[in-house]
């Protein structure tokens, strides 16, 4: 019984790097830095910048959120301290998911690239014309070529 | 490129040993236009690379099966083991390199073919035709010529034709096998393809994206004409109906609510069904599924559902309008009259 | 041997776990991976008969030009259900049957990691398959091809419940697959016997692992796609509605991001089976084991990079077409490596032509053919001509029958003695092989010609003038020849050999892997003592100790020592076995009821929108919903509008449909609650189970 | 599932030295990456395709959503504290933090309910336009994940009163924590890709 119990305990498990899980203080520091990054993210929105600044802001936002993502996964989810196998498992999903999302966004015939700044005015309101279910024939493609 | 054709075609014909004709009206192996030809050639490259690999690997496979049988078909457990080789790294690396090389051989023509078929040719200005797919027929519009026709399109020989495809309802796919590959009709996209016919003739086509109950009966024909003949044809198609004395049945059954008979009062607007202004001049009816003979036409008018299950001429025209609203049926005499009239619309 | 139940008090004591499974209740509550494997395989084989009958119906209709054996609508249902059945209800679960039965035996484990989750997967699969086939009883079988492209699948074009059955049925099957796959990933990674390093895993286990990764990563995508389409149909969202800017092409992308890995989910397990069968019947190790494993992983990974080759005709543009053509051709490299390695395994071997070997060899030949036609589609230029023609039909049947099914049949003949303890008859096996081989090639080889000759897929009729008559007749003859082979297999497998077959010992084929080291059929606890693995093909090495090199031996010891966390559990209190449980079935039955309700809520908001004026009028007149429904019933039965002039006949029918939708939603909620309740009870269930104590004298008896 | 892998269950620990459930959970999270990846890409692909108002810039409220993001982060923080507490055997501390996590999770859900109600009143419904469809399905799915997490944590909370959660069984809490943090990181992505990007481009 006790033998199994010790297996569950991280401090004694040879597979875990770093020899033990972090202290509460460490968690608090991580949490505070997460709050700071989130505040930064929101803050990025507000200073008035030119068109060129848009790209800067997009890149900054992406970098910041990747950072947050990495911090939570590495420390809150213990991946940094845990067996590399688990990192591998998660990485398989993340890599394929990221690649697929990127490929999908680029291969779709988007009206505009989803990560590009849009021109204004954006969407002139068009007449709403949802067809009644039985009026099949009126249901035509409304998109101008 | 033409040299290739001369070279490969007899070999392929030799391959086609089954004795069945491979030159049906929709055969992709009889390329009658530059797009179909380039696609056929890239296919041949892949085919012969495959045949070569098959000869080598399949040969080895067969050699193993013939030569490395267990003595007597079955061996006891204490029979001496064969060599317990685990693999040969050099061979493996060789195989990988050879396959990369072969993939390269196949890939280059493929990419060339994609670019060729996906780029409008320089030089001659292409003829533009807008194709609209309906469940289950085709509308062809010639914006530059002001011509509208259904299920049968005339094109000039030797001039590229730019087909812009769009759908009025579900997905369809526009395909004239002898002239070139297909293009799906997808809502929300402006897709096009170009085709060109080398010689005059009637080219059959068919919808190849599943589009509902009568998907099998969504066919079409493209008629390639010499340039002068094409101009004459287009000019004639532009005119209104020749026979301006329609039978009473046309009004009685409100054919013009869906079909256009240009030149008749109220006959300009119907656009749910094919344009009938020159229906008598077409070679086929009901989206290419029957030859245009009076007998077939009568059968079609008598019960469209029989030839093409679920079509809207039957569902909305016959069932809704005739039976639910007007409670009338076509008599035999009216059907004959209608057939005579439509046949006269050359 | 005696059995001692675990004495443990749980949160509650009613509905305790079954100690030793017996009879029907034993099967219903079983958590034994071997029984679940048998359940999977038998269910899959029964659906195989159904799918086969559908295939014969399709071929009969196409035997001659202008045949009208049955209606176009029925034909559309036939080919849709044929594809759906064969892919999701036959090949996948048959492979899952082998995963279940064989993987724990091959890695040297007593069971899978989560036995009850495993049972849950099976019951979900069973209920999902029943749900999707129940559509036949309602004359609403899915009718829009197994790819279900919108807009045809939107409510605007398909107002029956056909697509609802398809969408929800696949959703349920998806849950079953993902749950099972998570289980197998854990089992393979974490339950290997001491010394069984990853590079000593049998190839079948490797391919299982890759397959299950593919399932786990591909199924979420189809889950989302199906959910979006379901929302479009039921809640009138706009994901694929072109009227509101939705793009039907998005469905195609999502579908094929799932769909292409799905193809490898179907083919990799049979590849693994063949990689097991060939070495046994050639008496040689698999040629280039690391490369076979690596190319399996390569194929799996590449499976996620090529999906758009199913969409070369959808107007993606030259660059995307060329790029996906290139990635697709790249897959030919690892596939070619595999085939070369299989041939290398035969080279200088001592080939024994037993039935499993025949099927494995048939697999190699036909998979090669399917690979070549695959290379031809990868050529995007000519794919514009092949796409959606019979050339494609020929290709994927070469891969899925000639490949996957031949591989699975090889597995059936190979492992049947292990599972039942009896050999299958060789003569009947050879006959079945030749009927299947000749029938298959007669059916599908001519389809290449048909496709090149311009015959599109999914057409229920064609005319003489199109020139496809003779070849189609030939295909139909071939299809019925294959049916003979299937009958032979089934009578042999379920009756003749099962009853009269020669008794098989533990190791009838002179096998190489761990499952042959135990009796046939295996005891409930699999291994009396968990084996310690010294090398790849450990059992073979045990039989031929001279093959084990000294350095490998010491490496094995080092590796075994590294697996220190492993415990041997049969020491003082015997072998612990988990007890049976009702809750996997209970929970999945709850979810199945919920799914049934969801099916019947299909089209709800569309119908509501269509009769909104009537509903408003009713609200204005102060007619409650219940009154409106009863009025509608009267109106429909009398076929005259009601006195207050709120409902005409058409609207009244819609009101009744809407009422049915609301009932569906209620059923869905009840079912969902039951399912969640089942999971809670399952979680609180005491661990239970029992200990098996082996007595000394019984050891001798084996 | 929890009793399946009780500590005295011989099927618990595997040859890699990791508990089965941890491997299962990480594989599941990998799977969930694809799940949310598909949803997020649906949202991004359909950006700018809506044909009707209201559009994101008409109705998004960044301060509100930022607040709910902070709330979710806060709950993640409490989650690690809860795990840390139970690993040290401090049962009451564990109960406190777990209750906190569930509480803040519920606050987050409350924000979402408020936001959804507000949007529906502004005319944005599932069927109004593409933005409505993609937005509600994406954030609604995430909300469902949060709700399941709250249910899970509350179960652990109550289970701890009948001796179900102990130091030796801290794995139960760790697994729930992994799930909860994953829900948090998905929100990190959604917050950036759906809300913040909308304010820049």
C-alpha cells in the first residue's frame, strides 16, 4: 500500500525533473505575472498608433498570449516538472492543431485574410432574406462575383 | 508534346486488352482539346512510372513467392531456420532515394499540368460563358453575345472558352471529359475553367458532384462548331421564337412561369427552367438524357417524374400547380399539340 | 483455482459489481478486454453483412443500362449507408476488436488501462450503429453520400430526418472511437510488460498506437463539423448557409481534415496485421522493423497534411492544388518503404501458404495497385478528370477491400485459433480466399476503365449510349462472386470451424509474439505471471534462444531495470481482476436516448420560422401551444382549416412536426441527464473485482 | 472513473512510472487542442463574412471581458493552490481553494450568461449572422467546458467530506486541475483571437 502511495508523490518520483514541485510562493509569482501579462494585453489596445502600429500590436498580442499559454502549461499544469512523455503527448496535439489551423486559414477563400487589417466601412448592411423552408427556388447565392 | 501522344497512345491501346471500348462519348482517354490532352499526358507519365515500379517490386514479390516456399509447403518447427536477417540499411536508404526520385519525376509534369489548365492562354481572346447549375439542369449564358441556352452550349472550334461556374442551389460539378477536367460549382466562390475544342463535334458532359435525387440525370452537351458556323448559331439563338402561335396549353398550364420563350408576350422572364426559345434545335432534352425526338418529348411532358425523379417541373409544376391549384390534367391532344409546337422552335 | 471477491465498502452498496461474469449478464456487464474484443468483432461482422447486402443492391441496380430495380432515392440511401456502414461500422470496429483482444496480450498486460471505459466505448459504438441504421425503419436513411456536403445537407434541401440520423449517429460513434483510443494510447504507453521497450513492441501494436493517435486528433475535427451542420439544421445557424455568407467549402475542409487521417485509421491496423503475419509464415523477422514503424508514423503524420487532395476540383487555386499534390505524392515514399520491407521479409524465407498468409499476400498485391492509382490522383492535373468518377471508386476499394479488408481477414484467420481454441479449415479458407480474390479483382479492376471512360460516382442509372454496359455487368458478376466468399467465411467462422474445427494448442502457427505463449483461448487473467521481455519477437527468441545475442541480452536487463515502477501483483493475494459493471452500458444507453431525441429535434427552428405567422396569430387569439397542437391534429385528420382560421393544412402539419421536435429536445435532455448520472454512479462505484488464486496442481493441467 | 484507479488498484501505475489517468488526460487534452482548433479556425475563417449587423465592433465590451478573463486566471491560481494543499494533506485548505475555484468559475459563467443575454438583446442571435453563429458556438462550447469543470470540482469538494479526497488520492485533484488549466489556456487563446484582435484590426 505504502509503496503505491509513494509512487504518486512527486518528490520521490525519479522521472520528474527538478526534484519536487514548486512552492506556493512560486505559484503566486507565476499567477501575478499572468495577471500582469493580461493587463498588458488589454493595455496594448489603447495607445493611439498609426496603421503600421496595427501590425506591431497584432504581433505583440500573439507573442503575449503565447507566453501566457506557455506559462500556464509549463507551471500550472506542471509540464515543466513532469515526465517528458507528457510534454510529447501534448505537443503532438498542439503541433498538429496549430499547423492545421494555420493551413486552413490560408487555404480558405476568405473575403479578407482573418489576420489582416480590414478597410472601413466594413459591412454594408444587406437585406435579410432568409428563405422559408419550402421556398427552395428563391434561395440563391447572393454573393457578388 | 504531340510526339508523346504518337508514342504512348498505341501502348495504352495495347494495355486496354479487355476488348471493351474505351472511347465512349465521355472518355477521358480521347482528348479533343489542349486541356484534356495535357491532363492525359501527365496521367500517362504517372501510369508508366507506376507500371515500372510494379514491374520491379511486383517481380520481386512474385520471385519470392515462387522461389522461397518452405520445402514441401510446410516445415516442422525444428527444421533449420532461414537466415534471420533483420534488414539492410543500405537497401533502405536506396529505396528512399529512388522513391524520392520517382516522386520527383511524377511531380514535375503534375505541377506543370495544374498551372497549364489553371491559367488562361495568351493570345486569342477567350469566349466567356457563364454556367449556372440547377437541380438538375444547366443554364449557359454568353454575356458578350447576349445568348442564353439550356443544357446545350455551342462553342467555336480552336478558340479557348472561359467557363465561369456558379450554382443556384446545391453543389454541382461541370465536366466535359473529352475537353478537360471538372470544376465544382460552389456557392460563395467565383470559379472558372477554360476548355478548347480542336475539332467540331458534340461533346458530352455530366454533373459529377452528388446533387440529390436525380444527380444521375444531370447531363449536358457542348457542340463545337467551326467559327463561322458558331457565329451563325449565336446570331440565330439571339432571335426570339420563330413560331409565335403557341398552343393554348402553354398559357393554360403557365409554362412561362418557369420557362422563357423569348419573343412571346410574357415569355422573357421565366428562369427556373431551361430557356425553350430554340428547344427544337437541340439534340437532346431533359438535360441530355434523351435524344430530342417527338416521342421522347411527349414522354417527358407526359410525366417528367418518370424520366427524372424529383424534378421541380413535376414537383412544383405538375403536383402543386396542376393538381392542387388548377385541378386539370393534360389531354393527349394537348400533349401532341405542345410537342409539335416545341419541335417547331428551331 | 478459486476466486475471492474483494471486500470493500463503497459509497453505496447496491448494484455491486459482478464478481465473476457468467451468462448473459456476464456479457452485458463485462469489462474483460477479450470479451469486449469479441463483441466488437461480431458486431462489426454483422454490420458487414448489412453493408454487403447494400453493396449487392447497388451493383444489381448498375448491372445494366437504364435498370429501374428500385427508385433513385433508395439508391442514394443505399450507397450512403453502404459507405457509412463499411467505414464506421465495419472496418474501424473490426480493427478495434483486434486492438481490444490482441493489444493487451501482445504487450503482456492483464487488461487495458481503463476496463470500464473500454466497455463504455463498445456500448456507445453499438448504440450509435443501431441509431444510424434505425433510420431505415423510418424511411429516412441518410441519402446524401457519406461526405454529406452542404448545401444539399442543409435543411433547406433535405427536410426529412435523413441527415439528422447521419449526423447524430456519427457523433455517437465518434465519442466511442475517441474514448477507446485514449484507452489504447494509455494501455500501449503505460502497460507494457517489463523489458518491453517501445522498439520491442510488435508492429501491430505500433500501428495501433499510431491509429489511435490519428483517431484522437482527427475525430474532434469531424465532431465540430458535425455539430456545426447539426446546428445549421436544427437551430438555423449559418455556418454553411450561403445566403448569410456561410461557405459550404468550409465543410469540405473540415470534413477532409478528418477524412484523410480516417483513411489511415482504416488502413494502418491491417498493415500492422500483415506485418505480424508475414514474419510468422516466412519464418523470418520483419525486414527493417524500425523503418516499418517509422514509416507508419510518417504516414500517420503526413495524413494531416494532405486533406485538400480530396478537393482538387473545388476551385482552391493553382498554388494550393500544386502544394497538396506534392504533399500527397510524398506519402508514396513511406508507403513504398513498407511494401519493399514486406517483400524483403519474404526474401529467402520459408514461405508457408496457410490461409492467413494468402490474405496477407493478397493484401500486398492489391494495396500496391491501390497505391498506384493513389499516385495517379495525387497528380492534381489529371485528378480533375478522375475526381468523383469510378476511377476513384476503384482506387479506394482497392485500398479498403483489397487492403484493409484482406488484412483484417488475414487477422481473422491468424488469430481465430487464439480466440476460439480451434483452427479454421484450410481448404475452406483457401476457397474463400480465391473467391474473394478473383471476385474482388473482377469487380473493381474494370472500374478503373469505367472511370477513365467518364462514368461519374453516385449515379443510379446510365444510358446505353454512354458505353459502360459490359464493364458494369462484369463488376456486378464480380460482386456476387465476392458474396460467395463472404458466405464461406461466415459459415466457417461461426459454425463449421467453431464446432468441428481441429483443436489448436497455444501456438499453432509457430508464432513470434507474446499472445502465442499462453493457452488458447487465453484464461481470463491472460498471463499467469507477467513475462519479462528480452527482445523483439520475444516468444520466438524464447523458442530459439541461440538467436539472442549476448549484448542484446544485457541491454534487455538494463532496460528492464529501468522499468522499476512496474509491480507484479499476483504474489500474496492472487491475481486481481476487475469486476463487471452495469454503468458503462447504463451511461451509454442514456447518451443513446439523448441522441435519439436530438435526431428528432432536427429542423426545429426552420419549421418554427416557417410557421411563425401562424404562431403569432395563435398568440394574438390567445390560443395556447397545447390547444394549437390539438387543433393541428384535428386539422390534419379532417384536412380542413380550423374554425378560427389560424391553421391551414400545411401549417398544421408543421405544428405537429414542431411538437415532435420539442419532444425530441425533451428526450435529449432526459437522455443526457441519465448518461451523466451513469457516469457519476460509475465514478462512485466501489473498485470491487476479485482475486484469482491459482493452485499448484492446476498448473500441471495446462 | 475515479474508483477505477484507486491507490490499492494494481492497474493504477504503469511501466513509465506515470499513472494511467495522467497519460489519458494529456492525450485527451491533445485531442481537445484539435477540438478547439477547429472551432477557433471556424471563427477566424468567417471573420468579415457576416452579411448582417450586429458585428463584433458593435457589441463587444472589452473591460467586461477582461474582467472575466482575470476571474478565470484567478481560478487557475486557486486551482494550483488547492492541489498544492491536498498534496501536503491540508484538507481544509484544499476545500477552501476548491470552493474558490468553483466559485470563480461560476462567476466567469455568470459573466458569460450576462454577455450572451446582452448580445441577444442587441440583436445578435445564433441565426442572426455568421458572427453570431461562430461566436456563440465557440464561446458556448468553452462555457460548457467551464461548467463541466465546475461540476467536477464541486463533486471533489463534496467527495472530500466522505473521505474521498486524501493526500494519497491527490491524483484525482491533479487530473481535475489539468482539465481546469486547459480550459483556462483555451480562454487565453479565445480572448486574444476573438476579443482583442477585433479591437485592433
